[in-house]
């Protein structure tokens, strides 16, 4: 949900209230999922009341959708802000891999929100035009990096930008969502600084080997 700025005091107050509600809802949904989240808790944390929440968002389902949209818009906007087109293609791709890994580490609620929406078979994202728009821009950005890499001779031709993005996301996503079980299965602490640095290096090497020219 994107709120446009305005000079009207009443509108600014409404925007601030909605922003507080979304911030509180993000915490609650990330912690308890859609089913377990309580509107009472969101109201208390946001210093709003339930009536106000339903006035702005109509239902808990709609509020959850807005939280999801905000989460995706945040990561997609941050990716665009990297301004990767001004970097050589190899550096641009490495920067994207690093950013994705670091974003997941700094924003663990993003992963839990995505997990929650997958449990609902993406029924909320299916309704969202916002998600489609920001995702298309991101795929185009990755495609441009690949095209530049092919022209420079660094990357091989024919790499699908969607498949590449899935792989970049997956190698970080799996590691972090399985950090507890993985630590037991593989007998190492996944979250100590040394292990995180080693994993990032492995992610970068894996992706670069995948796209490099023969």
C-alpha cells in the first residue's frame, strides 16, 4: 500500500495512522501468520483501535495483503536503488547476490511473511496488481544485467532472468529457513559470522559459475 504525501494536516494524520497500523501488522503477521494474528494486538501496538483498522483496511485479510505488498515493494525498491546499470555486469550481479543475502538477514520477517502466504497458496498476492508491476521491473533489471554480460563476453547467452532470480533467492532462502534443523543435521552453527560469510562466498561462486561464458 503506497500512501501519497500531501500538505493537508488531516490527510497526513491518516497516512501516519495507516503507516503505524501496517508496521504493527507486519510484526504480528510475521510472528503468528494470518490465522494466528490478532487484530487486538495490532490495534494496541499501533495505538489505533479496531474500528479504525477496519475503516482503513476493511478486513484482516485485506490488511495482510497490504502488509505483503509493502514487504515486496520494499525489497524491489531497494533492489532498484542499487543502480546496478552503472556497474560492470559481473560487479552488478555480485552486488545483487550480496544484497539479497544481506536483505534476508536484516529482514527475517520478509521470509516468514512469504512462508505464510505460501501456506495460503498465494491467494492474496493473486489479487495484487502492485506485486506484478514491481516484479516485472525487477525481472527486466536482471535481464539487462545478463544482456550486458553477454555483450561483454562475461556471461553465456540464454540464461533466463526469472530462473536466475529464483536461484539467487533460493540459495539464501533455504539456508536461513532451515538454519535450526540444518545446524543439527550438519553439525555446525549456521548463524555464526564465519558460517554466514562462508555461505555468502559460496552463493556468489555458485551463481557466477552458473552464468559465466564458456
